[in-house]
C-alpha cells in the first residue's frame, strides 16, 4: 500500500465552508472529500458531485417487487393450483393488490438500503478513517490530495486564508475505500460559477 | 454568500437555549454516556419482570393449548386480537412522524422522530406476538408463508385478508426497522467517535457501519431517507387498512362496514400519538432533553390527538347512525343492544371507549390544557385505555352474540394467562425502550443540527432584524444560494 498525502482543513461554519469549497476547486486542487456532521444541502453540487441514482435503483427494485408478486400469485392461483373460493374467478386481481403493494414496498426498501450500504461501503465491522473525529460532532473537514506538483506550504496557507482552522498535512495509506469518489468530481466550469453568484 | 436559513418569528423555536453544534452533541450524548441511573435500573428490572411473566404465560398456553385462554367457539377472538390491533395501532405514530411529516417538511418531527420510530418497532414486535401465539400449534407458524411444500405444493390463500396481514405487518416491521436504523447510523458514528472506553469503541464501531460523514454518503443518505419516507407513507396507511380488512371483509354484524379502513387508520394515529406522549413526557424529563423536546412539540402532538380523536368520534357516530338508518336488524342489534345499551353485558366497555376517545381529548382545544405536561401525560394514558376498549368493543361485542342465539356466549372474561401475555408484551416493549434509551441517542442528532440555524432559539431571535429590512435589500444580501 502506498501512502498518500492530504491537506486537511477544518471549518466550524458551513457559511465559510461553501465559498472555500468553490475557491479550492477553482484554484485547481482536487478535493478528496468533505466530511460533515449533518447533511448540508447544496454542498454536493458545489463540490461538483453528480446526483445520486439511488432513486432509480429504488424504482427498479419496486417494479421487480410488483412483478414478483403479480407473477407468482397469478401463477399459483390460476395455473399451479387453482382453488375455487365461492365461485369467484381464479384470476381475482383486486384481492391481490394488497400483497402486490406490500411486496413492491418491501423490495424497494430492502433493495435501496442494501444498495446504499454497498455504494457507501457500509457494513458492521467496517473501519474507515475520516481524518478528524470531530467531523461527526461539530466540524466540517475538507481534505484534498497532494500530487508531486503541490506546494504544501502554499496550499496550507491558501486554505487558511479561506477560513479553515487547524490546517495540517496528513498522511494516509491508500486503502480500498480511499479515493473512490474523486473520479466523479467534474472539472469546475465557468457556467456554474455565473449561476452561483 | 447567502447561506440564509430564514424562518418567520411567528414560528416557535424548536431548539431552546443557546446551542451550537457541539453543545447539541454533548446534551444528547450525555444520557448515553453516563452510567445508568437508579431510576433506569428500577424501570428496567420491572420491565424484565413483566417480560418474564409474559414468557411464563405463553409457556402455559403453548404447553396446554389455547384453552388456557377463556376463548370459546363463539368468542374466538378475545384479548389476544384486541391486544394485537392495539399494539399495531400504536406502532403507526413513529412512521407517521418520520415519513409523512418529512414529506410535509415539518421541522418539529426532528425532536421526536427517533424515539417515536423506536417505539413503532417495539410496538410492532409486541403486536406480532399475538397472532403467532394465537395459532396454538405455534411450531407450524411457518405455514403462513408461501414456500414450496410437499402438500402439492399447496399455496397459501392470497385472497385472504389474514394473509394480507402477514405480508403487511412483516413488511411494515422490516421497512420501519430499515428506516430507523439508516437514520441512526450517523448518530451512532458520533457516539463512536466520542467513545473513550474500549467496549464502547467496539460496540459503536460495529453498529456505526463505518460511517464517515462524507458528502457523497450524505447525498445518498438524504435520497434514501426521502424515498423511504415516500414508500412508508402509503405503507403506514395500508397496514392498518389491511388490519381493518380482517374485520370488514367478514359478514359479522358490527364488522361488515366500509368505513373501517379510514376509521382504523385515524384510530391508529390517535393511539400512536398518545403512546408517544406517554413516553416522551417522561423521557424528556428523565434525560433532561426539555430543550430539544419542547412544550411546542408536546403541543403540536396534542393537536394531532384532538384532530384524530375527533375523526374517530365521527366514525363512531357514523357507524351508529348507519346501523339505525340501514335497517339491517342484525347490524342494529349489534350496535343498539350489544354496545349502546349500558345494561348489556359489555355496554360499560362501549361507554368507556366513547368517554376516553371522543369526549376527553376535546379538552385539547384549549391551549392551556395542550401545554400542560401533567394533563398531557394523564390524557395519553386515558386515550391508550380508550383505544384498547375500542378494539375490545369491536371484537368481543360483535362476536359474542351474532346471528344464532343458541350460540351466544356467556360472559367472556380473560384468564390470568391471557392477561399475563398482555403484560408480557408491556415488558417486552419497555425492556426494549429502556435499552434503546440507554444505548442510543433518543433525539436525532444530525437532524437537530440540520435545523438548528433555522429554528434554534438564538438564531431565530436574530432573524427579527431581517424582517425589518426592505424586501429588495433582503433579497440582495440573502439570495438563496445552493452553490453551483
């Protein structure tokens, strides 16, 4: 495993964090991640992350559930073992709606949660590192990766001018979970900058 | 950079006191990190004792059969199914608070949703016990599942409301659990990162699933919560609708009515909120969380109680009117003789139900009453009793005298093992709740932090200055900006 070098700055106010994220991206540094104690709306798009497709996955699981329920019940009650309930039709769709609905919800929820855990690589006994333990308490931690070209002192000073407190250079071993998302970050373009004023 | 979170001064702050993010963490983690108090131990031991008595009662029933309960051919559903419907009704408030109020963007849900969701899960666990042990030959309980078997395979009857119930309740339990736990993960991560002792590091390390708070993870987490809320909203309505179908699709007088689904759902929300009040009025006091679960929260829930209580009242009156107007003499008899008539064997139960559910909550039209903690607690107990009697009235007074007078039951009263089973579920419920309140934060940490700068006391008082600004100036300075 190789060791990577990060510049890590902590912010204590999200109002300072937002412009800092923008400036860091504009300057050309590649943000590794921003760790926050609670969801901050708009930070993902400011960081240039694309929107999640988890919803779509949820929809696909949902229709899988619907199809499973309808397919199985109609097979069981009309083909495999048709039962005569008081002379009612074998294919009695209205009576199947409740179970169909429940399985739709069940498949969608379970599928989405599992997908969520897979995408975020969350599971019991998983250990990860998020640079500063206070990032789950009250600090917003921004980390960006250093390349050979990065001038450390310059980068640290730059982050300090943006309002970061306690900026330091940190080393981390690359592990399976490190640097998974940086491919997603799009290059900062002029258009979004205009829209954001 | 206008990262403004403006909210009108008219709205009462939901986080009281001078708080910052760290202070919130401290306040909410304190009860979890402190040693359990004497009161906690006493409560926990009593709960476990109830649970053990419940286990003994169930053992008696399994060993000697359902005959240990006073059920008979006429009253085939007694306390067991009453308790089942009662618990499942209570289990509706949590998901209502966390899902429906999330979709409606109600900020106040953040103070109470975590505890209410936990309550939901425990209540559904208790509810599930009753139909399972009621089966008698409980070792054959898996027969309710459609699995390939050697009897054909003979499939379960997918057209039966009782089977719908199996699917509805197991789905509801699973989805509530996932919703609750996925919301809990970031808060457990906070506890993990604060942990000093070795076992805490280990326990919260395992249960936090390796959460880091990465922006991408939060983005997915938000998407997940929103979609789960969207799925849970119709789910919560469907579950009690299906429970009501257990009754409504039969031809028993007093059950065979189309009003049941909305009437049951309203009753479920009503009783669920009452149980949330019972728990939170005590929890906020014992864990000193008064600044997070404020009087405003209590008041808003009391408003929900008076609304749903009145809906339930209208439902009672409607079915009473229709039983008279509909001129079906069996239906009329069920209502006029078995219920309304105070001198009939169970007339008293009907009037307890009316008094507790319809009349007593009307007191909450008065603001002073809504904001009184003692009264809220007392009322919540009263409503829980009333809602138990509602289910008892629906079930027992319908079946004990139906079409065939020769099959009429003599007075049905439960045996000690029937009562013991019910007490046992109380034990299960409170044992789980005590453990939850000890090991997990009862208030959603991250969500409170999320709304702090909008509804926090200190932040709100500063917003008054914004209101005197001219509109153009306000817009100029604080244009809502979500970044790129």
